[in-house]
C-alpha cells in the first residue's frame, strides 16, 4: 500500500511533485483539521511539500476527533472489525511516536468481564489475537485498583493509547513550526490556487455513500481512582471503555448509534456510562463529571476507510471509530498517491 523505502531528506524531496501547470513543487490544500487532515498534512510536510490546512471552524476542537478515546488498539478492534483494521493500524503507535514524540503511552489494553458475562470474554478472545489470558492475581498486578474485583481478563500488551486533544494540539503546533499554513474559519471549498486538494472533511459534507455514526463520551475526574491503561469492560448490552488522561481524569465511552443526531448526550447514555463506571470501580461514584460530548463519525457501509481520487482532489474518509488508529495509514497512502508511489 505504501512505499517501504526510507524517507528522503526534505531538500531531496522538495520539487518532486509537479503541479498541473508544471510548477515545482505542487501546492497542497488540506481541507479539514481533524485527525485525518493533520495526519496527511504531516505526511506531506515530511516530504517537503508546501501545505495549507483550511478548517471551517475557529480551531481544531470542533470535530469528531476532539471527542475520541485515543486507543491505538488494532487487535482489540478486530472483535468487531475486519482484519484490514489490524493490518492498517498496527503501526499507528510508532507513527504517532514519530509525529508527536512522548505522547504515546504503551501500556497495553486490559479487557475484563464480570463472572456472569464470562461468555462475552470468551467470545472476545475467539475473535481477537495477540493477547494473553490473565487471572485475578495478574489483573491486580497490572491495575492494583482493580484487585479482587475481576477473576479473568485478557491483556493486549502490544497496544497503546494517546490523549487525542494533546496530540492534535501538539501536531498542529509542530506543523506550524515546520511552515504549514493554517487558515481557520475558512471554507476550504472556496479556496483556489492550489495544485492538489486533499479533502478530509469527514461527514460534514454528507458525501454519497457515507453514513453518520454517533459516539458519546464523558470525562470524569476521579481523584481516588488510579488506572494506568485503557480498560474495556464487556457486557452484552452496555460495553464500556475507560481511557486514562492526566491527573486522574478518565474518558468514558462506548456508544455507537446509527444516527446523525448531534444533540447533547442523552440521559439514558449518561446513566449507562455512569452505572458501568461505578461497576468497574466504586470510587467513580464520587467522581466529578467534567464534560459530556458527542461526535458524528463518518462511515462507509463496510466500516472501512477509503482514499479516493477525482481529478486533482484526493479524499480521505470513512474512518468510523478508528480515527487515530487508521489516520496514519490513510495519510501515508494519500501522500504516496501524490508522489506516484502507487497507481492512481
């Protein structure tokens, strides 16, 4: 899918892309400053390209990416996704480590279930790989705060996580320092004068073939809870994931609702989240609710992302619930198309 050759220096790369009028190098306009837009801007800037990012909002905080969990968990995602998600996503942690150093937390993922939901754990194990079974003692060693609460689980030691907001802000700052131009409060579709356009606007433009999948999240501040890695609590109706952030803050999420309704988090969802979190650790009962948020994820019928070409426009879309996991692979594929590393 991509070139396996080591990257050339920016000076060697600069000038390899011709614009349609023969100028070198071609000027690139990236539309959208979510995770896909920033990732492809990074991939292009690393090749010495003149890049501008246009974002219709006032900043990077108004996209589904802002409300993501940040789990770089390709093997866990295989439970409900195709093998291609594993193939495309298993290098994501290394990519983010290079793009935004010191932000990737490589602590693995812990998957747990109550004894009454043991069948859910067995099902999860049967559909995934690259994990080891852990007993009560091993769970306690990994997460002391969960000691004595769960008897069995699965540990995916090769997985990682990031704080999406820190990563987005850090990547934007690094790109700006590298000379990438950002134009906020700008409709990129009205901007002209670029040789190539990379459209990363997600579901916002209601593109043909896409559907919206609503995701809801809470951020809790729980000073009495210490969990150091993402924990997935399995349940036949209300699965939950908890992702640690700084200073005893935790992102709580799970919902995937087939709708484009972007109204605030519903009472039902909030109750399910909070009940499940309390079941994971009673101290969540004393946590403060810092934030509730909703994001609409762009998804194709097969829930797999696509990079498509039409004239001088390349589109990256359909990242579904795998934005931070699959954006690096999609960004590198788009860059390879522009550099003729793969056939268009």
